[in-house]
C-alpha cells in the first residue's frame, strides 16, 4: 500500500476532515505502538509500510516500554492533540488500515508482544463497526 492510499483510508475510516488530520492520527498511533513494541518488531513492521509511515514506528521503536491499554490511549491522545474518545476512534482507524497494509503474520507478531488487554482494541479496530 502506498503512502497516499494509507493516509486516505485513515482519513475515511476516522471521518477526518483533512489529510493533515489523518497524518497526525497516524503518527500519534504508530509512534505510541512503536514505543510499546520491543526489539526488532517496529523495524519489521515498518519494513512492510511506506517509508513515510514506517518511520513513525521507529522514532521510539524497540523500547518495549510496558504500559497499559489506557496509557496507550492517553499517549495517543496527547500526541494527536485530541480528546480521548476521538483519539481512540482515530487510533482504531489507523490500526484497521495497518492490518490492511501488512501481512497477517506481522499482525500476529504484534499480538504476541502485547498483553491480552490490547486484543480487544485490535479486534474492534480490525472487525468492529467502522464506516466502509
């Protein structure tokens, strides 16, 4: 998937008014995800994405900082500059597009690193009620 397609899908799924808003939501979500993943996983994930998207995973990537799903949401909200409910909705859209853009095996590798409380977030993002 190319950069413009990724951002366009985030904009559509998250119902954002501009591509800039979709870029900001993507950056906030992927930087936070990269922060949570350990070792080479952010690099592996980034390698399946357009460079401009993948770089967000690498900014803090590989730290493997342990934090809860609530803390994940809080960090995304702060980075995006949106209130918590909007930021969570936008993050779900980003994860949905991420799932469309990378291999199933890579998504499974992400699941393997995250605690079970993240499963529901990812499942809702991937399968949940999003506009299509």
